[in-house]
C-alpha cells in the first residue's frame, strides 16, 4: 500500500470515529465493563476454591485432635456434610440468604439459569457472575457448618450430621446471612448497618453456637472428668496433622477475607489479605505468650488455636480497619482463645476449642469493628470505630452507637442460632438418637460406625505378630478388634 493510500485510510478512519463518537465511546465503555466483571469473577472463583480448601483444614485439625480410633470418621463427616449442605444451599438456603423482607429472602429457590431474582428495579437474571457469587456463598455456609462439629468429636452419631447439615444449610445459616448481608434486620439498625466484612459473627459465631447447642445435649466424652469434676487431658493422636490443618485454614482465609471484596478494582483485596496475615501472626504470638505464662509450656495446639483465633478475629474487620489495628485485633484474639479454652474446659468438653477459637474470637472480631473501623473504610451509613470518637475527629456518640449495633448483631446471632440449633438437636436426640453407646465410644467411631479403622495396622493383629493390635485407649480400656469384645463390653 502506498503512503498516499495509507494516509487516506487513516483520514477515513479518523473521520468515521469523529462522526460517531458517542457510539464508539459506548462500545468501548461496555467492553471495558464486561472485561472488568470477568476479571472480578475470576478472582471470586479463585477465592471460592481457597475457601473450599478450608474443608481439608478442618478435617486434618479435627482428626489430629482425635484419638486414633476416631480418625477415619472425620473424613466421612467432611464428605457427607459438604454434600448435604451443597444440596440444601442450592435448593433453599441461597434464596433465604438473599433478597427479600426483613426476616428472610424470597427469590432464587432451586437456583437455575434464566431465573429472575428480586423485583422492580433491583431485579436481575441469573447469569455466570451470579452463579459464581452463589457458589462463593455456599463455600461460606460449608465453613460455618464445619465449625459446629469441633465440640462433638468422638461421641456423636453419624446420622446427626446428615439431619443437622440439611437444617443448617437450608435455614439456620441463611437466616443469619440474610440479616446482615441480604438486606435483613441487621442491615439497618437505627440508620446504621452492622459491619461484618467476611463473617466473624455470620460464619464463625454461628458455627460455634451451633456447636454449643450440640454439646449441651451431647455431654462430655467418657473419662473426660474425674469424680470430683476435675477435667482430664485426652490428647489427640497427631499434632503434625493439627499443624497441617491450621496451615491449610490459614491459606484458605486469604480467599475468605480477600474474596469478600468481590472485585479487583484498586486491588483492595490486597489490603484485606495483609490485615488477615498480620492478625493471624499476632494471634499465634498472643496465644503462645499467654499459655507459656500460665503453664510454663509452649503448647503447640494452643499456638495453632491462636492462629485460628487471630484469623477469626480479623474476619469482620478485615476490610474496615487500617493495618496498624490488625495486629492488635489478632493479639487480643490470641489472649481470648487461651483464657476461654482453659476456662471452658472446666465445665464443657470441647476437644478442639471451637467455642473459644470461633465463638469467643468471633464475638471479639465483631466488636472490634465498632472499636477500630477507619473513617476511610466504613460503609455508607456506618460510623467509624469508637477509637476515632475518642482520639480522632469522629462524633463519640455516633461511634458508640456503631459499637452498640455490632453488639446487637452478636446477641441476635447467638439467640437465633442457639434456639434453632438446640431445637434441631433435641429432636434428633428424641428420635434417631444423638450419642453413640458406651461400647461404641470405647471401640471408637471408626469401627463402630464405619466398619473399618482409620489406622487399621494399629488395631488389627497380624497372624505373624498376634500381640499387635490391642492398643489401649487413654482411659486404659483395650480396643476390641473386629469380632472380639473387651471385658467391659462383654
């Protein structure tokens, strides 16, 4: 092509662009918006995968804190609960958690393509991006359910998992999610919304309160308390598995908190992720320091719970606080988990410390928003944390009001979840039963519920070495091999 022809082509192109500037600008803007949405959903997809990975973290954590005879049941439980809650969320839970009235959502049952969700100007049709957000919500629901079972290790019937998972995924968790994130009662309390960025109360406190309800009806493990009520240690069989579980949860939390931005614009998700890391690190330090001061030992399990407590504590404030506040929130969470584990153990048998790491730290995290939320980061209608009312330019009365709203979220979450969970577990106890028999508990849930051991070589004697396979339990009761019974069981 000659220079002259090239010049003419360029002029014609320029003329065409000038002749239809609005059309060209509109097309470019539309394309950019579409690409931005695609990029946002890619990030949410990555975050969703990380959150689902947390199921493996809970599995290893619970298996590690269990005795060998109860190791395999933790695997079956994770599989079954994830399956049940998926169907419950798809059919009912997602709809109840979303758009609707003050109490529950009304649109999106049996989520399917081309479904209209909402009404009026706010209505939208289900498409790829909406599907991704639905799946992200499912991952959160599954995490909350996984928290419940930490209080029930080594003595609960497997059937209880199935029934409660269905109720939890369809009703209990969605009601709380709707109240805070779906435009429900807590989205506007006297003109102020509850701020819970990724779920210190919605996810973690909800799971812990469900666990409390189960524990009160279930009772302690056999041999946990002496005749005078003194608690006895029942160590788990594998601290390396506990450590692996904590690390997996820690990694998954970057998707949990970072993904809750739902967008890549401005790379704000990086701020939430850095806050997450700072708080987790401070949680380990706080828990390790306090447990050493109280026991003169660097308890490995407590250090792990310190990490989890720091992560739970920062979950609500992750997107609302400045970097300097994150280590403070994590450090306090580390202190809280140690004090609560040691205190709760005197009256409640919570094998992995779920009530402390998820419940108490979840309460702290929700309140921490009302203390440290930055004026730069609060949502519309909300007030900064009370810190800024005392030491900054914010109105003290307004900041105090926001702290009260955060406290109200804690109270409402606790009451609703406890009542619904206690009623569900009470019905389970009265019908199919909640707790295994003493003989089944002695033998271990692996063999009594699933017909095989998680570590078969540790319990089943080999013909060449007949003395192997009668490993005593923590209480000194020998484990029966298949086809045999101990003296007590006989």
